């Protein structure tokens, strides 16, 4: 078995899950969470058992109650609706998503047309789009490039969702630039370090793998991208599973080498279960394929940190290496 590293929890997911756990400890049940805090079934189910209440929108949260915004971010309209209902908010938006929001606002303020490469309907895209709806149009991929219309081809910039396939995004950008040669690049990469690192590691092992298994939920953009990237990089086949129970032994029958990775919202315990299952199926010889070392860590949302401090609680967070996914499995 070839085990991709880095895999699993990124710094933004780690922080968002930690924020809900700390909020539950500090304020008690219930803590409302708008949308899935991160796109992983197991994480959502575990936090639900601990007292988190997941809602689709803030109008389901009782007036004056506390609500956490998910790692994918929210639009200003959602923030305004929460404020109008006196909700106490904890914003667990990943700082790397916030960075894209700020880029969108900055370019909109200088009257650029913004081409946001991303998936329509994804929460992150809805949030970013909502920062400047009059200036942003969503481009779902290379197939939509022909339909793009801009007001001034001299003032066009592209931004992107953080969890896309790097290669497909670059293909979209190439086609957009053929149409709009003055197209500006984002000031820095919008596809985040974690998405990129997980794609690089699965790419490295895929040519040697008859089958690649990706642990991650169906609505997790970066997990679904890992399946596509594995196939493009030469894996014989690739399958996504939420848990070890979904692994069909027929997928690995006759395979000599199996690759394994997980999306950025997946706790390591789920990968461990798949390693055990693959061991039972004859793939007990595990070789790590490491392509990067990650040590990024984000501090908790500011107002939560302040409340923890006032209550005499710890606000410093342990380094990820020692706790990958441990917290959500403890309860
Ligand atoms: S995948 Fe990237 S942008 Fe999304 S939460 Fe993780 S670090 Fe942040």
C-alpha cells in the first residue's frame, strides 16, 4: 500500500472543528452551526452527538442564540441576516477563504470584472460571489469559457475556489486568457496549500497504483478532486469512500499495489480504519509517499479566543502533528 502524505486535515478544517468543540465546552449546548462545519459526514455526526445543531441557514437559529459559520465562509448578506436577529456569531471561515473574499472586494472596488473559477452552488463560491455579486461571474470550468462576457477586456481578473484541481483550473485560465489577453492573475494562489499538497502527493503515487482509494465525503470538493487527479495521473482506478465499510473488496481484487489518501476534511481515524481493512485484504505492507511537510496552524476565531481567555481557558492550540483528527473521535 502506498500511503500519501500530506493527506487529511488541513489547518482550516482543524481550526473550524476546534472552534465548535471549544464553543460547546465554553458556552454549553446547543451551539448552532450554519451548514456543515466541514464537508465530512463523520465529523458532522460526531459534533451533533456532542450538542452541535447544524442548520441550513440563520433563520433556523433562535433569536439571540449562538451560531458558528462554517470553514467555507459566508457572504455579507448572511452576516447581515445574523446581525438583524441578534445572533452571537463565531466565524470559522478559513483564513485562506477570507483572503479570496478580500481579493474579490478589492478588485470589485476598482471596477474589475471578476471571473470566479469554481463550482456553482458550492458554499464557498456562494460566499465569495456574495461579496460583489455585480462584479463576479462564476466559471465552472473550461467548458464555460466561451459563454463569458465582460464589460471591459482590459479590466478582468480571475480568482478561484480554494479546493479545485490545479491542472483543470490552469486549463480554464489558459482558455480565458486566449479570449482576454489582459486577464490578470490573483495576487497569490487561491487554490490553497492543502489542496495543492494533497494533489501533489496523490499524483506521485498514482502511476504505481492499480487502484487509489480516497477517503472523503461526496460533497467534499477537494476529496472528489483527488479521485480525478489520481485517474489523470495514471492510477488504474480510483474510488472515494466515506468510511472503511464502503470499501468494496472487488475493487482491489487482483491489484498488486493500492494507493491511499484522504481529503482535507477527513480525520485520520477514518484513514486508519481503511488501512486496517486493506491490511485484511492483503495490503499490509505500507509505504509512505511523502511529498511535503505541513506545519501551518491557524488561531481560533478572535471573539471565541477572547471569551476563552476571560473564562481562564487555554487559547493556544496543540500542533497538528500530534492531534490529527483526534478531537472529533474522542467523544
Ligand atoms: S482546504 Fe484550504 S481553504 Fe479549505 S479549509 Fe482547508 S486550508 Fe482552508
